[in-house]
């Protein structure tokens, strides 16, 4: 930040409509499949039909002999085209992570249904699918293991025989003496929680177009991380980075599943290089469900210890994470990403965490919205509820007793993580202002007399996001080793309008609008005069992309800093034009004016004209032009938080759960755009209600995917949901100058425990103590029957 920057808030804080929407909703978006290039060929992938098998032989003749087929390629055919196997990017100090070689096309063995085996390239996008069906792969099936706990047992079938175990790694972290604290605790509760496998389910599936032209190759790909993709794909394919341009055009949602570098991206590059023509591959919906990475899939064993008065003294968790068949980019790291907030909003003096990553014959897991933090919040919140029940204490009173107080921030947890700022009582107070719990309890009691089972669940959540400050991670940190700064370049054109380049890569979050608001205030412009460019490695400086609710707290701060540098220079130019001292120029009402003389001012348009066509008054030390770059590496993560309440009705006859009210109070610091925040919370909560009640990736006993379409994988629609009530408190973060924290994952992190707790509350009179998600009618009905002593759960 520059010393002289003055930051008006003419536009920051306004609920402006999204600039990008008119284009999107009038069919003017440009997604991967909208790209058509002359001479473009189409790729279809033959995928494994077996969950685990040796490839005995592959007969490609049926496809290769077709007139409309350009080429058919097996893993062996392309062995010389790849300089390295697919990348995995986590190597914590002192921990060995087993990382089997993962090639874009299988070589010799397949590890899950959908594993890519053969690439068929044809002239026509539809007939190439027919050609792929003519490839005959002879598999020798091998034993399959699908359950991560069984996979850890002695004698289990091995996904990777070469390792002699299915355990990929074990990572541990602790602070305080948990054994002693548990031994001295008055009350100890234990719970096993299953956080099942889910999919990203973006509207636009993945897709790539690789376009070789001259000395260069352009890869259009539906990704959240164009710059990272270029770097990694360059190492995989040997195409030098400067010759490889990666473009993320409009991206129709990612939800974490496009925070990945996938085999198809590498394949498209080598095929285009070999064939010397553009190639396109578009994922079908069932391919998307089968081979875009999945998320969650953890089993958590949690123990909490407390004094009789409710003071929590110890927390221990064993986290068993199902990684699937291969390590993708962040596969082994994602469960651990939740660890900084595994103590929740609470002052827990002793915490002990053990993470075990396990290979199974399923698609790999990796980041799905929230990535490790929804799982952490799910288990800490529900185990707190269980502890409250054990103590005979109100669950909210238990929370309040253990909350980190507002005045205690920055607060360093037992695990050495420093929470930046917070007001946990504040969000809970506001929630209870909007949601009259006493009135609800009265209504609930009356309804129960009529056989209506209504329940409420409350989740008080905290998140770690703003990934990731290099100072807070790495060797001295706690092994996360993921340090990502962010960049921005701000260019004011001679006419006074501006272009902002950001290294983030939105795919639905609204950066075009929010970042324009930040820049507009600092440049004395209207957001309509500010264009935001992202997602193209040939434009603007390097950036790390969009995930981990980092874009505003890291990328938005970089935009602010670059714009403030421009503002600084604009003030110098203005001072020269008005014959005033630069320190006397202030930005007021969008005008650069001399302090105390409001009629002596210049607009950004006038200043920009002078910057590009320098008049003689400009001192020589001021370089022509008006463009600045900033790179921002934060000092710490940011820790948004909130309190959510969910009300459900459960039909005790059928087990069907209906969400009838949802109230979310969140705190992500000062709003850049409250409408964007609200949209993110709505989407996030929907995502979590989907997981809690409906969505699950299911494999059958031999590893065939059962949920390959949106008919079987039940995503909620508006018809299943209630309206959401949202509210906010504002606790600025001291970490960045905007005071902002992330909100893109907030709802997803907060809501699964609230929904589950609501169902358990509703069913308490029936004696139901636990139901694992997804809380489908069948599961809920079985839990009711089991509590009645009838049908087993
Ligand atoms: N914002 C704001 N004021 C604040 C905080 C945030 O106005 N105080 C705005 C930001 O300007 C931005 C939006 O809220 O427009 C989200 O910002 P941030 O929390 O920084 O999150 P990211 O932009 O980094 O988004 C990532 C996050 C993740 S990790 C997933 S997954 C996700 C998500 O956001 N996937 C999404 N939201 C999604 N929304 C859509 N439509 N589609 C997806 O795939």
C-alpha cells in the first residue's frame, strides 16, 4: 500500500448487479465447447470398465480402420510423448507420501472404473464416440478394495502391490497433552462420523481445446487454475512455458473439481502436437461423474474431553481419508487442509490429530468446495452437540462457554495457528435475534403432540482461507507447504478507462464486478469503466487461480495495491498540472482535487491523457503511461466465521426430511459487494444441504459407479429448498488493508452439521441418536426403526 493512498468507498460496499451477467444470461458466454477452430479434430476416451485389472491386450483395429478416424493411441503409443507423470504437489517435511506413477493413459493396469485407456481422434465429434466403442480392451480382473477401513486391514487386496500397503501416508499434528487431559476429564464422548463421497457437479463439464499454431500452443481449458496448469503441463509435455498459453474462457462452475490438472489436458496437448492440428475433448456428464475428481470421503473418529462445567479440555481425532486410486494434484493434502480449524471456535488446550490417507479402487478425491474444512466443521460441531447432551447442557451454552472471546484475538490455538479476528458471540447473538429459539421450542413441543417431528440444528463455524501466506506455511509452519501470493496489474488507458488484470480465475464468483468496485474507488472511476481480465496466461502477470476462498483476500488486495500505486502516480501528475504539491492532492467524489480547493481538480480522464501525452509541465522524473503491478503475499490466513440455524421437518413414517427454514449469519469482514456475498452463501448452503440430504457418489461392491448421472446423483433444485435468510456481522481482518475474509466456501463449511443436528433434534423423542449423511428417507427411516428396536440400521 502506498503512503498517500486515499480510499473512498463510493462503490465498495454497494450491492451492484454483476457486470458479467447480461452476457451470461443472454447466451453470449464463451465456454470451451463454443470454441470451433479450422481443421479441429475430436477426441474420445476409451475408459476402463473394470475397477482393478491388468490390461492383457488392446485391439484398436476396429476404430483405426475407420475412414473418419485420424488416430488411435494407447498408453504405450504415447509413452515417449510425456516428460513426466501427472503431478502431485504436496510433500510435507518428514512424511513419506506414496505417489504411484499416474500416466494420462493407463500403462498395463487400471485402478478404477473410468481410468483413461485409449484416446481415439476423429473428424466428427459424434462418430468418434462410435469409433471408441470399437476398441476392444481385454482385462484380467484383479481383486478390488473399496472401503478405506477394510483397505487398512492386514491381507486386504492391494491397489498398488509395489507399496505392500494401501496406506499412502500418515500425517500427525498435536499440541498440549491430550492423554493427560482425557485422563483427567470429567466427561469423555466419542463419535464415529462418516463424511461421504460427493461430486463437484458443475453445470459445464470439463473440456479442452489444444491449438498448435506456429511455434506456439494454446490450450483452452475449463479450469480454476490457468497459470498453475501451464506450469505443470509444460513440465508434463515438455512444451516450454513461454510457448504454451493457457486460457480459461468462461467457466461454468468448478466447485473445486476444476482445481486440478487432468490427464485429458496433457493428452490434448500431445495429440495436437503429434497431429499438428487443433483437437477438442468435451467431457460427457457421465464421464464427469466418473472421472472428475470427487471430494470428502472421510471416516472420522473423534473424542472430546470436558470438565463437568462444560469446559472442553481435549480433542482427539483420527481421520481416515479415502484417496481413490491415484494421487492427483492435492489428493493427499485435502483432508489435512481442515486441521487449522479442527478445534472450531473453541479454546481447546490440547488437540491431537492423526490423518491416514488410503488408496482404494475408486476415482481420486481432491478439493471439492470447502476441501477438508466442511469435514472438520461437521465433526467438531456434532461432537460438541453430543458432549452437550452428555453434560445435560444446552448446546449453545456449551459453545458460548468455550468460544474464543472477541478480545482474545489474535488467538493462537493449541496447534500453533493464529486466528486473525473474530466475534463468535456476536454472530450467535445476531442469529438468535433473527431466530427466536424459545418460541421455536414452544412450537416444537406443540407440534410433537400432533406427531410432527420438527428440529433445529445450530452450527457455529470458523474457516481458514485466503490461501496461502508463505510466511505462515512451509517448513517453519505446520507442514502445509502451500504458499500462494497473488498479482494484479492495473492499466489506465489514455481516455481514462481502466483494465485490471488479476491472477485469480473466477468461475461464477463475480470478480469482474467486485474487483472493478475495488479499483474504481481507488482510481476515481465508475466500475463500468473498469474491465477485469483473468484466465489467460498471456495477459497480465502470473497468478495462482481461484480456490480456498482466496481471491478477494489475496487477489482483491493485490488489485487494491496496484490501483493505489496508480492513484499515487495520478496524484503526482495532477499536482504537476495544477501546480500543487502531490501530498495536497486528494481523491474526493471521484476527482483528484487540491485539498481545501474543491474547484481545483482533474478527473482521471484528464490525468490519463496527460500521462500518455505528457505536456511540458510534467516533471521528467514521471514516466509516461499509467500502469502499475502489485504482488501481494499475505502475512496470515484469514478466518471467517458465523452461526447458522437449520429447521427441518422429518416425516417419521417415510423418513423424508424437509428443510423448512435456514438462517445464516456470517462474518467475512467488510463487504465489497453484499449481493455477491449473499449469492455465495446461498450457493454454499445449497451445496451442503445437497451433501447432508441427497448427494452421494456410490460404487457397488465391485467398484462400478452407480451414480453416473444426475438421475442417480441427486442434486437439490430450488424445489427441494426453502428460502434462505442471510445476515452478517462485520469484524475486519487485520491481515489485509481491505479487512476482508473469504466467503466462497462459508455456507458449505457451515451447513452440514446444522442440517444433521436439526434431524437428530427432530428425532430425539423417538430415541434416534445418530444417522450418517446423506440423510435420505431410507437411512432416516431405518434409524427410526432401529431406535424403536425394530428393523436394524
Ligand atoms: N466478497 C465480497 N466481500 C467480502 C468477501 C467476498 O464481496 N467481504 C465476494 C468476492 O469479491 C467474490 C466472492 O465474494 O466475488 C467470493 O470471494 P472469495 O471468498 O474470495 O472466494 P473466491 O472468489 O476465491 O472463490 C472460491 C470459492 C470456492 S473455493 C469454490 S469451490 C466456489 C466458490 O468460491 N466455487 C464456485 N463459489 C462458487 N460460485 C460459483 N458460482 N461457482 C463455483 O464453482
